[in-house]
């Protein structure tokens, strides 16, 4: 990405340096000026660009950005190339002036072509840009022309304001965990900030307000419903502890849903108050880039408002993916719908093996519902597979039916109603078997897609991973366009967690406006999966540690444990599990922490801090345990996986 | 001046609940204040400070909504942690401005901020 951000200040393209190039007649010559340079051919409307002075070596990327910033139509070309000639002819016929940089005339051709490739993933020349947006090669350009897109782009007004005249210092698209954190932080430094947030309703019509996924349809309602399921188990266990239940205990979905939604509502209102208090402007509108510094915001009534800002942060998050099979959007629900479902989902098929799928299946089963999970291949891809399988086994032992290596092929409605009855047809992954089942509800949890396709990123030239929609950024969360940043779930290759987005957002605001230089540390971030048997982890999975250090260089210490609270009600005695992975070449530093058991999140948090301090096995052993708690098992680990020793526990 | 909202004045919990039940289906905003004496002064200094600010924003109330001005009672009644307002309506302090049936609530110093009051009256 290059160092276009220094010391926390946003640096705009230094156009004065480009101008000085022009003045010294070693640079761009625009159409309309009839300066003719000696050893180059000239054409009537487009003139070639060249450098004579090589003492001024500049980064290829900066050179490209410089030309793009200065010229509405920019062609990177080769003099001998027929296709380049055709492109130039096209613009001439449209009576549009353009600037051409003939790369075969330049000594820094390699650097420029490399920069072009990084920016556009196109190696071929000519490479055509209009209003900083990459059109493509000759074929793409002529196609854009045929489809009228080229003219539309040329007609687009470019807002050429100086930084003093922007409406806002910072515009944040997306009012979720990351966006709000960044906005509030920026406002504390006296910046003028606006947040745009808009929730496109689900196919079922579900929608919500400010706060993003976590508050409305993620972590918060999930944990509350997980707690509801845990309490159900507790009621059951309580009898062994002497409690006498007079009536039969049953669960009322409506009451739980109402309580959860009430809490979410108060959190949302708290966010609105906090934003208003910190003088951040909030608009409930859908934001799209229409120019390098301009956004069009459309509200629910279709009214359009335009905003300009010096700097932008994209924090639009993700939404659940559908399968792309008949009946999926019409009849299935996703996590977006589950937490506000007005009636109990009843007998439910959960499709997917992500943590969303397993957490939802887990608490639904805990509430007493008949739950099946359809899994294409492995559970919890990306997580330690040993732990993932233990989680699955536990769920299976407790009544969840797993349908392995099947993929749904169609969903049909058998009966209307709330929830009604659906028929699911599925095929095995080897194609040999067919499965049919009837359920009240089908919950799809097969992944989430980044919301980056329809916010005008191509208009401003922000590069995204075309396949996944995710945005690649540098260590400072900066996209390929210097004044546009991105944080949160939209980022490529980063953990999709609320605290990560919040941290990244806050630090980014500090770097931009408070002269800080701290970057977000994405390593050793602790997480917890809230399946019925909770899983807390920090650092590397066993697979990743083997890959990184080699099997001979790591030592895995592990043990089962039996929580004291589970003894009296005779709950599973050899299911809870603790594992640490140590790097032998560095004093057995703990590089992976894994715990399966109740309150896994609470346990893991402290150990994550210890890992940040470089905790070793010896330090862990020297720490005296607290008794009787689950976490103390980590202070007495002695059996290694390598030894094959028995780790079965009889309780304390 | 034609008002777009209905203003209702009540004293005490029972009167408040009666006023609310008579206006089912309407958007009801309620301002709870320590009761005023014969001279028109409330024992609650924050309520005195907040009232003109809240009243100043009443023009932003949505049309057809209801604004209930409720005097909760004497200081001694209010201080009892088991009074009906605290127990049933879950009020934690006065003044409180809330939108009945929703989690939207401004408590004590929050009522001094006219931006927040306006936000509550105008947001969906």
C-alpha cells in the first residue's frame, strides 16, 4: 500500500509535485495544449507523456495516482499497440479529451505496470481510467461504451472541493460496532462526523435499527438465548440440589423473545443517546459513493441527500448468505430473523456448520426444541478441529441430530402457518443418496457476505476481492484509495469479532486525528463459541501451530476436567477439556489456549492477557490455582498428548 | 396555536395508569416530576431545571401523540424504594421522560439536554 499515511495524519495526493513536473515540461501534456516534444509522435487530441528527468524517482503507485488525480480520462498505453490506438480513436470520436502515458517511452515502465497491476489486477495495456475508475483494456472500454456506461461516467460531476469546504471531516458508512466506535472517538477530538446506517430488510421483512449486527442480530441476543437454555438445564439440575418444583417446567418463546428485544431496544436507544451526546450526526440512510469525496444517502422514503467528507470509513459489515436453491429466500430464515421471530421455530433444521449454526442449534435444543443440523463437510472450519469435534459430539449426545455430508437442494412449503411446515430435499455430497425431511423452520447459517457490492466502491476505485467482496487493507486499515479506510467484518483476512472492530475503529480515529501511531494488533485475539459446551480459545489451533513451528517443536498439554457443580447432578464427567500448546524453542511459551466447559469465555479472558505477556508453561505451573474452579486445571497440566497418557478424570 | 399533541396532567400513580389506559394505541410520552407545592415549586431541583427544556421541545412531538405531565408525590413518598413508580414502572429517578411501552427513556441530567429530548420526540 505504500506509506501514504504518516504520523496519523491523512495525506492527500500531493498534486503540487505533479504540477511542478508539468511546469518543468517533463511530464504530462494535456490535450488542448499544443506543446510538441521532439522525439515523440503527437496526435491532435491526445498527447504523449514522458519523463526526461530521472533524478526524481518516485514510487510507481504515486505516479499512477498522480496521473489519475489530474486527468478525467487517463490511458496507460504503448505507442506500437494497435489496441491502444483504437482506444484513443474512441475517445477522439466521442470528442473527449484524454491524457496518455506511453509506457514504452519510460524508464520506470516496470514500476508503473506493477502499480497498475496492484491497483487493477490487469496486466494488459492499454489500461483505461475515467474519473479515477478503472474501466479496463480495449475490449472492456468498448463494451462500456456500447452499454452507455462510459458516457455516464464522463458525465458524472466530480466534486472538486478543497478540504476546507467538505461538509464533514469524517463520514462513516455503517453504524455497527466498528463504525460507532470510530465515529465517537473521532468526535472526541473535535472532528465533525456523520454516521450513515441502514438495514436492508431480510426476505422475510425483518429489520432493525442502529447498532449493527452484534447488538441487534448477533452476540447480544445470541448470548441471552444461550443463557435461557443454560437456565433450563439449571432448573433441571436444581432438583438434585434440593429444590422442589411444584409445576411442570416449560419454556415460553414469546416471553423470552420479548425480554430479549426489550433489552436490545434499550441498548439501541443508548447508542442513539451516546451518538447525539458526542455530537455525531446520525442518518438512517443507505450510503453510496458517487464521487471521490461524495456520498449519496438514500433514506427509507427514497429521499436522496448528498454529503462530502475529507475522510471515509467503510464499516458496512456482512449479511447472511443464502444457498441459491429453490425456496431458500421464500421459506428459510437466517440469524437475521431468528432473534425476533414472533413464534417458536418448532422442529428446526439448521443448515451449516459455522459457529452461528452450532450456537443457534445449541440453544434451540436447550429450549426443548427438536433440532437437526445438516453439515456439508467439517464443523467450525478454521477452528481447532479436535475441539470442534468434541463440541459436535456433545451436542449429539444431548439430542441434536446431525445429518452429515448432505447439502439441501430444494425447500418446499407443505403447510402455511406460523411457523407452518416445510419439506427439505437434500443430496449427499457424493451424489449417491437423497434425504427428505419435514420441519417447521429451516435456519440457514452457511456463511456471511460482505456488504460492499452496492455502495459505489467501483465508482471511487476502492479495490475489493471480487470473489468474497471483502476489502483488503494495509496495517493502518487504509484501502487502496488513501482517504478511504475500512474496519470490521468487511476486512479481508481479519477476525470477524465485535471487540476487534471496536479496537480497530478507535485506534484508527486516534491515528487520524490525535497524532497516535498505535496500530491494531490482530494477533492472540481471544474468542468464545457459545455452544452448549462452551469453547474458549486464544492463539493458535493445534493444526496451525504444527504448520507454523513443526510438530517436533511444540508440546501439547491436556486434561479432561469435571466441574464440581456438575458432580451432584451427575452431568458428563469426561467431556470438559483443557489444552495448551507450547512452543519448545521459546521456553515453552504458550502459543495456543483452548478450553471446553462452562463459562469458557470468562476463563479465557484472563489467560489471553497472560499470553500477551508471553506466558510460559513454567509460569503457568508456578501460578497457584483457585479451588474449586474449572480454570485451576490450567495450573496443573502435566500429561502431554505426545505421551498418550490417560487424562480421564474422576472429579475432585 | 394549534397543538398536534394532547397534554394531560395527572397526580400520582393511579391517575397516571388511568390516563394511559384510556389512550391505548397512541404514542404516549410521560414526564415524571416531583410534586409542586401551592406556590408551584417542586421539591426536586432537577425537575425544576428540566421542565422548561422539555416544554421547549414539545413542538417536536409527533402529531396525534400524548404528553402526560405526572406529579409523582411528595419527597418522602418518592424516597421510599417500594413506591409504585419505582416498583412497577421501574423509574429510577426524577425527572424522567419516557415513551410509554418502549425502552426510550431519559433520566435526570439527560433531561437537561434539549438535543436528547428532541431526538426522543422525533425518532421512530
